């Protein structure tokens, strides 16, 4: 990859903060998981900011001692009462469905369904994030305070729909930005691109990595800087499986996550 210079020179830190916040707000509604169109859409948006190259590995590929999972594509997901009122709706939050859930269309009483609904009793107003790409089950997530209200009527029936596809002919995608330096010794900056609507645990890392790459692109560099935007765990393993030949060039590494607050 040749030299690249940002079209817009970095402004004051307050302007960078405004730009990062705007990017997070834009990416927040996209439904991401470890595989699928949400990751590609996110990478495509980042490529408008930095010279990002997308790489893909097919589902089913053996990467070290792991296997790339099927590509997950989600249409709709909801739980509705028999009057059609949705009590859980992925349109309200991408967190409402367990990541990589398989397809389901059923009618069942709450007492049957509640075992597949995840909450955080210690944080009753929060919707938890859950993913289960290893077992191909299904489930929902919701605020515990809403769960308690539904649990008061265990015999009430609901329509349960997850319009999802697990494509074994799909792939896993990640993006890389390489800023060549005076030497081929590398600084590796890593951030995960797979989490759905989680502003801090996910999107804050994407935004900071993107702006760091924009700033470094306009400066002289002794080291070569490599930025990797990849799904957590399986993305790192897939990247390592294809890049073992360059690992010995890495002198420095930094993982960016949960940068939005002191937590």
C-alpha cells in the first residue's frame, strides 16, 4: 500500500471529539455480529475516513484450532402478544436478540419462553448483550424491569419470530489500515468491530482508532503502523492464521476498547 495523506488535516482536539462522537452515533444503529452484513457496512463506513482494506475468510475455514462460523444475517426479530403488540423488538435495540440466533417462528406461553430471555437483575434498566455463535441456539435480551412485568402473567401467549439465516457459504470480514514508515518494524493497533449497539464497548475503540490513523497519516513515521478492525476472538485468530509471517515484525501492540469513560 502506498503513502496516503488524510484529505482533512486534524483540527483541535475538541473538533476531533465532535467527529468521533458523530461517527459513533452513525454506526450505533448498525446490527453487527462476528459475521454478516453489519460488519461489512461498518467497515465500508470506516473506509470513507481512512484507507481501509477489507479481508475475508470463508465460513468453515480452519484457523489455528478454531473454525470460522456461518455468516449470520438477521431480518426481523420480535416477541408480540396476540394483539400484535411487540413486547420485545429488535427494531428498538439491536441488543434485543441474542447474536447468531437461529431462525424461529412459534407461538408459546411466557412460561415456555422466559428461559430464553436474558436480563441483568442487578441493572434492571439495561439490556444485556449476549452472543451464542457456537451452538446455533436462539434467544432474546431485555431490561429486567420489563421482564418482571411479563413474568407476572406466565400463561399469556406470544408470537415469537426470529427471521435469521446462518449461511455456511458466507465469510468473516475484517479491515486493515497500513501506514508505511521508514522501517518495516510495526506498531499494531487493534479494535473489535463485532459488537452491536454498544457505544463504549466497541464503537469508542473504532472511533479512536480511526482518528488516530487519520492523524498519523499526515505525519512522518519511523514505524509502520497497522490498524486492524476485526471481530473479537475469532477475528484475531483468523488474522493470526493468515499473518504468522509478519508477527515477528511487531514491536508494539495496543488494544483499544471501552475508551468512552473511566469504567
